[in-house]
C-alpha cells in the first residue's frame, strides 16, 4: 500500500512539472503616457519547455518598443514572433542572453506604433536546477 501511495505522489509531482506555463496579466491602466514602460504580462518559464506566448490583454493598444526582464535564472531568448491586431507577424531573431535579474535590450518594432495582439518567444533556461524563471514583457507607446 505504501508503494502505491508513493507512486501516486511521484506521478502527481511529475504531471505538475509538465503543465503549460502560467501567464500573469496585470490589471490594465489606460492612462499610461507615451514614452513610459507598461507591463504586458509575465510568463513562468521552465526548463521543460522551449517556447511560450503572451497574449496581450485587450483592448489592444499601440506600442513601438518592447523589452523583457527575467528574475530567478538566466535565460537565452533566441527569437520572437510579435503578432499585431491585423494578424500580421513580425519575426525577430534576437539571440539575447539575459542574466538573472537582468533585462534585454530595447527592441524597436517595425512600422512605428503598432497594436500588439501577442508575443511568442523561443528560449532556453540555464541549468537543470536553476531552470525556472519569470519573464516579464514590457512595452512602450
């Protein structure tokens, strides 16, 4: 009986680690001034997954720049796909290494201010034990 309970417990822990990443969207504030950074959301990135997406909560707004910040572990962002409200994608090859507690360079979006719908990014976290981190995406009007 003890072996069965132990097996069930281990299976539950393994399943929990394989679930999709959790995305946190902040409460939206439409009074953000041009030239200031706005948090679009945070993704909990794990070493068991190689890419993730953040759907920008509506109503969609105009932005011209984005940047990413990580917390608990270094991360290597290989590329981004930014989708706009008209469905048009913008592929951005980044190859940015962000240290623990650091942030990416500012990434200018083509075409000036565009209404963002989602941001998908491919990454790898560094190390098995330090392989979890929060990736927060900021945008500037």
